[in-house]
């Protein structure tokens, strides 16, 4: 016999499970399978926006990425051009550490980024030193990439500070044909 307390506890558990964030293993069977070393090899173009907490587009940008691998270490040279005309360069050094796991470092990344590939998806987390007005904020990125086909990948990253969501970065990558 189910009591009222047991029924409401079960309903609360189902509600909480519905609010759980997706995990990388949720995408393990999705295709096409993402191979970071293959996708990020050569030149990749990207178009993106930054939206604030309300969803307003604050900044638009383009990126040209020159990517190469030597064994298990990849170099991704990113050249950003923002809608206000400013430019920025970031150079990532990615390391494949086995079992579809990766680490990454860049000049404006605090510590080491870590991530995993499963199915068509790459998920990683890192802290970026982000210039804001006359200061620099250390902002956490929860970054998801989804391979759509051999040339197109979509990227959605949530930015937060002290656990407070600041906004999102949305990108569309297109790998140039060799």
C-alpha cells in the first residue's frame, strides 16, 4: 500500500530527475561519431554570438582556426574578429589522454581544461580570464560541441561566475574542404 508521503516523495524524485543536466554519456550512441583529431585538423571557420542572461545578443564574432596534430597533441590557433572591429588570438594546446578524454591549455585559460568525447559530442569545462571593462574576470565555461556532419559542428557554452549564469556563447563551425 502506498501512503501519501511515499507518493509525494516519488513525485518529487521524478521531478528532480527531470531537472538533471545531460551528461556526456547521454550522447554515446549519436552519430556521426566525433573524432576531434580529424575534425580539428586543417582550417575551420566559425561564426558566433554572445548573449547575456536575458538572451540579448551582446556581441557577434567570427573565428578562423588553423588546426594541426602531432601525435596526441593538437594545436588550435584561433583568430577572432568581433563585431566592434577588435581582434583576439587564442592558441589552444589539446592533449588526447586516452579513452576519448582530452585536456587543454591556452594563454588566457586558468589551469587546465578537461573534456570528453562520446558519440557526436564533445563536452569540456574550463576557466577563462575574460577582459571586462578595466578588469579581468575568471569565468567558468560549460562547453558542448555537437558534430552535425563531417563539416558542420554546433557549439553552445554557458558562462558563469560564482555559480551565477552570465550568458551563453553559440557558435557554428564549418570545416574547410581539403
